[in-house]
C-alpha cells in the first residue's frame, strides 16, 4: 500500500528528529586519525626526500663514468636476484603485492621495506625505465601500517593506515599531494574508489609533499615552458588519442603478463639477471639511434618534458613504444623493482607526440592527453590520472585530458596492468 504525501512528510520529519551527531566518531577522528595522519605525513616526507636524494646521487656517479653504465645494470640484477630469493614480495611493481596484502592479516616486515628501498633506489637511478609509484606505494603502506600499530589502530582498520601511508609517500615523490591521495584510494579497484580515508590521506599527503618540497625543491616534476592550447575542433582527436592509448595498453598488458608468467619458471635468484641481460641491448639500441635520453627518465623526467615541447620523427616515437613494452616486460616482469606508471606515461607521451604532427601548435596538449589516457587505461585510475598530471606539470588541460582519459578508460574496460585489482573488485 502506497503512502500518502502527507504520511511521507511526517515520516521524513520523524526521521530528521532522530538524527544525532556521532560524538564518538568525531572525537575519534580528531584524537586518533588527524594526529596519525600528521605523523605519517612527516615520516613519509622525510623518507621520500632520502629516497629521491639517493636516486639522484647514484645517477650522477653513473653518468660520470661510462664503464659503470655498462656494469651497473647487471649489478642491480644480481643484487635484486639475491634479495627477492629471500623476500619474494619485493620483486617487480609493488602495487600488486600491496593490493593483495590489504586483504591479509599482519604488517609488511620492516626488513622487506628496507629491501624494497634498496632494490628500487638502485633500479631507478639508472638504466631501468621504471616508475616511482611502485616503491612509494609499497614503502608508504608499510610506514602507515607500523605507525598504525604505535597509534593502536585495530587490525580491522589496517587497510586505511596502509592507504594513508601509500598516498602520502606517492604524493610527495610525484609532488602531487591531491593526485597521490586519489591514486592510493583509486588503485585498489577496477571500477571503484575507497572514499572513507580520503580526508586522512589528503592531510598526510599534503604534509609529506611540503616536507619533500622543503628538502628537494618546489619545481614541478614535469617542467613545461610551452603553454598548452586547444579548441573545440580538437575534441575528436582527443577521443582518438584515448582509443589508441587503450589499444596499446591491451598489447602492453598482454605482453607483460605473458613474459611475467614465463619468468616464474626461472629461479628467483637468477630471474632478474636473465631479464636484464635480454633487456639492456634494447635500451642501448634505442639510445644510440634516437635523440631521447632515456637514462635520465626515472631521475628527472626530462624525456617527457622534451616530448611535450618538441616534435620527434614518427619512427622514433613508434620505436619508443615498442622498446618500452619489451624492456619493461623483461625487467619489471622478471623481478626488477619499480613502478609501471612511468613507462605508461612515456608511451602516452609518444602517442601524443605523434598526434602533435597533425597540430604542431598544440603538441603540449596532445602529449598531456596521451599520458593521461595511457595511465588511466593501464591502472584504471581516471580521476587520479587527470589530477596527478595537472599537479605534476603545473598546467591546466583538464578538459582535453578528461576526454582522452574517459575514452581510454572505456575502451580498455576489463584489462589492467595490476592483476590484484580483480581481487578487490567491488
């Protein structure tokens, strides 16, 4: 029997009269979560500064000595093999492991966090095109969990402490506090986002970013001198950019997954060495025949800046896409520590640069759209892709990126570079 409008109004008034402030939850937020977020922000900001400093200093010594450039990658492969033989969870991108770990009891062992720090710092400092978000997510999650224990936060809420730490560390290393927070809460799912700890994650991320910027400088992560421009006639091309990015993401994900499965048949202690031996010739080849200096990519992102500002030959751009897919599959897929965001940003930048041949005056906009669409397609983080790149570059191309991002997200439906997202699917 349907209620009359008058009865509905009475029921609503009765309901609103019963509404009360949840004083316990408010006090808990102020007394527990805000202090926790502040401490996490301070801890991750300091650790991110040390991590970045280590990468930059090692890279300076590598570039200064050509002999080391040849020996160093193999040394990283050997060290990584020895470490993942003892601590398997440290291998490859850290995000997959953390997404899986959030479903389990217990905390990441401190020794594993140290091992991840060492293997990642070595890999990112030269010769490997890995990203920073894998290590930052792993280490940040561990920091959040251990500080959660100190603050006596229950095991039931361990997931939130891990996400707060992961978001803060990522926000600092990318100099994108809002994007880092959103990325941490969005990456765990294929089609959803974890909203509950957003406030705490943002507080921690802003503090972490502030400390990191104090020590490491305020400049944007991707420095752009060209002002991005666009108009309404470019919209169909942004859609096409997203479609191309989603197609290449399919190929990347399939190839990476295939080689990763093949690598599992090899003993962990020699797996990274074999992958490195097969991958390094690819890197030497592309460096020798192109003008894109990829060795500095994980350190200062200069190649991305160059792709945003200068038009490169199409054959070089296609070669970058192919070699990146092969190289990452043979290194990260074989256990080298690092993240998948940077390789996808490089692929997206190359796609955008190709479209820049059609509209040379708008190359910066198309490259930004390409990077955003590749990130969204590969990680299933459309909102984080837009916010991260806006903060990292200090530019405002939200609408072009949004068009390309939503296109790539839709056309890449059902596939992701992070298999563990399927487990957390809601």
